[in-house]
């Protein structure tokens, strides 16, 4: 190898090493953040992949520089003779030293992220360790569970896990695009499998469909949260003449308080044989069961809660829009209900009713032709059913036709749900030892309230 070639390789090596160090610092800074969203996770993965690519280039250069010294000496001697430099010994030529790379830094494990993008072992270890935690003390645990837990630092003897939900509450579209992000919990919650967190979030959303349209905020703690509210739709500006004074019109503010009521899934019993069965994705089974339990009770309270010792539900907090007599739907009351909501809130509006009410509307027909009135609003693309171009939210906690507030219409983003971002999962097998079962319990804290009562109206 000639001196020029060697020097070029050494210069390239130093430049790549500097780029690697800069990229690694960016990755470490991003991984240290506690509020990574899906875009941040994608950026973090790209940075780590870049580090790996740079490592490969550095390894190739180092391998080339580490060729047979004798071969390098002959090449350098030939280069010296070609430049007519007599009396210069090859032994006196001192090539610049090669910078030795430090051992690669391991990027801290982030939410559902392994430092080696091609390493499926860490993900598998989470699944095995979680299964081992579910079976702890049952006598069904296996050595591979213990080994996996030791490798990722998971304590199989802890009786509870604090699972941190995603900072931004997911919507249905997030699950369709797999754009769900989470952040690590303080008590090892980020060591649980991704399937568990995702299934729990999905069960909460699908069993409590109000979440898909309401404004959901998530907070670190459960301290009372004061929300200032204001509705200024009745006020207007003015034309002011020359040398005339401007009128005054103060803004009227009020306040809503959101607390954090403690919700329990009740104990879910699962057989130890099922937990030990490797063919069953136990993360999905347990996560779905716990999420559905909490989702159902929250749907009831977010719909019909009266406030005070429970959340304020959307039915209780809504103001009257239209009343009609009888247990049969007609089109006119629905149109009047739409007109009862200020146009400022109709752009993002939707209907909410139960299944029976929607079926009754589907049966409405034109008197002359007998054709269904809402025939053109059937959807086959997975999008919500629509009435008069507005989405329909199915909520079976709402009353039937003729029995109270049976249809809600308005902008549901004015209905707020507050979650504490941490859910606690507990397990116990001693209580059900004689049944060879393990009990699981989830604890979540939430509250809800209508922030602007003029944005949502009801039909009864």
C-alpha cells in the first residue's frame, strides 16, 4: 500500500469517526427524552441505523490498514524510489498513527425499541419475561423465562407493573397505520411486550368509542385540573364611525374541573395452563381483557355520569335541542337537532345514538317510492356510518327511542376526557392457587366533562 493511499484511508477513517460520534450523540439525546412520539421514534431508528452503517465503513478501513506489514513496506519503498529520494530509509518513514475506535456506545433502550434493529432477541425476551411474570410463583415457570428476564433486567418477583400509555391518546386511524407510540414507565413498564400496551389501548378505544371523537388529554399525575371555558359565539364586532368611541364587550369565562376517578377492571382470572402455552399470545389476551373491562365502565360513565362522585357524562352535561313525541323516529326532528347547534360547531359535528336507534332510522322509507331514505349513506370502506353527511357514533349506553335523551349531536371535541397516563397492572396467584389460576387487575384513573354546553345538543 502506498503512503498516499494509507494517508487517505487514515483521513477517511478520522472523518467517518467524527460523523459517527456526532450521530451517536444525537441518538443518545433523543433516546433520553421521556415524551417520544412516533415521529421521534422513527428518527431515532434512522440515527441508530446510520451509526451501524458508519461502523461497517470503519471496520472495512481498519481491515485494509491492517494488511501484511511486509506488503505495506514494499509498496512504500517503491513509492519512495519513484520520487527519487535517495538515502531515505523506509524504516525512517513514519506514517501517521491510526486512530483506534472506541467500543460502540449502546443507545439506551427506548419505548419498544432495541439498540440493534436486526436483533429480535430483545423483543423475544420481553415476551418470555412477561410470561414468566404472569406465572411467577405458580410452579409453571421455566428456565427460559428467568434467563430472558435477567438479560433485560426484569424483576419477576414484583407484583405490579406501572404501564405508561402513549402521551397522545390514540385514535382508530393510529391502529390502522400502526402509528402508536409509548413512553417508558418508572417501574419497568417499558419492559413489557409492545402487544400488551397496544392491545390495552385498542380495547380502551373500541369499547369506549367516545374516545375517538372527544378531546383526550393525558397527564403525569392525578391532581385536579382546572380548565377555563368560554363561548363567545353570541357576540359580534361593530363598525365604528370617525371620532366615535369603541364599545366594550367583555369575554365571559367559566371553569371546569377534571379530577381522576379510580377505575378497576375487577380481577380477571386466567388458567396457568393457558399462560404457559407458548401458542397463545398472552400479552394480547391479558391486555385485551383488562382494557375492555375498563373501557366498558368508562363508556357508561362518560355517557350517563352525573358528576360529583363520578365523571360528568355527555348526556348529563348536554343542553336540550329538540323534543318529539312517540317512540318512532322521523326525519324532521333530526334536521331540527342539526339546526339547534350553532354553525360554528357543525364543521366537526357527529351524531351519537345506540344501535337500535340507527336501525330504526335505516328503516325510514319514502312514502311514494318505498326506497330507504338513508340508502346512500351506507359505508363499506370502514369509515363511520353517516346521516346527512355527519358521522354516526354507536354508543349503546344511550337511551332507546322514546325513553330519554336518545340522540346526541354536536362537536364532541368539546367533550374532554382526562387520563392519568399511567395504568397499574397487578397479578396474584396465591388467591386462586387451588384453581391453578392467576388473577390480574388493572387500575386506571380518568374523568370527563363537557367544556362547552352550546356545542352539543340532545334529542328526546
